[in-house]
């Protein structure tokens, strides 16, 4: 080391220095090389005090001309520009790394659909400035069917980030489609063949269960059935035993067995519309006669 060489060349090798360690502690005597080595090993700093016989007082190492020859050279002005260039290079590299990570970042998948039990009260509605609920999916669907609420009403449940319109929530989109289909069938029924009220007792079996119902009205194409145990939704195939009763006019229709399909569940879930697909000719003629006699 150049500075070390200067120091060693300038000393006589004698141990003459005493080093103050703070308080009343001191070590020595030390040679100049011993002092310098302690500085390099960071045992002491340039601010520690030295004394040798003949000195009037303790003096900091950095103030002793003998040791000033070992100070490192003052850095040149060009060092500033070199450091700034290095920092700019590191910042540019960091920015490129961040940009590359953002480019490689894949779009996260949509949040999973939240399973919903039809009877679990988890849905809240916001209608005309008021928050209502909680309601079950079944209740909200029923409100839609009877036009108690509009499809544009906002809804929310735990797990959703924000409120959203019912007609934009997947599970209610499907429900609204079924409601539209049911209403279309109802309108078609009303535009179809003439109907007439009919008092009749109906027996039907579904999933090994016997269901007793009554007929509200009838046509040659089907009838509307009232029951608190709806056997299934649209498309459910049934076979039923129909036994008319009541007035003399009604008794013209003898008991018959019909097969067909549920085309619509009533809005209050207390019955369904039934379309005949297999109907005995005798029963068809009796129904036609029954209806035309009232026209």
C-alpha cells in the first residue's frame, strides 16, 4: 500500500505512542505502524487521541502531521459523474425489469361463480332508495314472477365486489329467461282453444308419491291444475286420472286418464298448466261438448 509505505518510511520503528480508549483507559506504547493497522482494522478511528513523551497534551490522530500522510487522496470531480451514470444505469435496468414483469403478467381469471342454495337468505335488494333483505333466491325469483320487483333492481350478496342489476347477474339471468318462457306459454294458452271452468279431482303419481289436485279450467288441449305439491317444472311428463264432479253439465265428462307435459308453473307455485299429449277420443269429444255448450 502506498500510504502504508510512506508511513513506514517516515518512522524509526520505535514504540512511542500512547492511545486513549476513552475514560481512563489507554494502551501503549505503540509504533506508528501499530496505530495505522488499528485504523485499517477499524479498531479505532482517525478521531482517537494519541500522546508521546514530550507532547504537551493529547492530540487527535487526524490532526497529527505525521499521520496525515496516510489520509486517502481526495476523489476527483469526475467521480460524481461516474456515480450518477452508474445510478442511472441501475434505475433503467430496474424499470425494464418491472415493464417486462407487467407484460408477462397474465390477466387473472374471472372470479368463480358462487354456489347459491335456493332457500338460503343471502340476497339483498336495493329498490327506490331502500335496502331490503336478506332474501333467498327462491323469494327473489318469485318477486320477479309476480312483478313485485323490476329486473333492473340492484342486488348484492357476500362475495360480490359491488351491487349489480338482477338482469346482469348470471343466476338471475337464467331465472328471467324461464319466466319469459312461462309467460309466453301462458299467453299462448290464452290465445288458444276456448276454456271453461271444471270441477274435477285429479290423482297423479310422481317419484313414487301420490299427489291429489283439482282442475281449475279445461280445454281440448290441456288444463290448469291446482295443487300445493307441484311435481316438476316445465317439461315434466305426467300421467293423471281425472274425475269430474259437480253439476249435471260437468258429469257429461266421464272419468278419464290423460298423459302429457307440464308447460308452466303458476306464479304462486300452487299449480301448473298441463298440455294433453295422449287423450282418449271419448274424453276429447266430451270436453268439446262441455265447452261449446257454454258458448
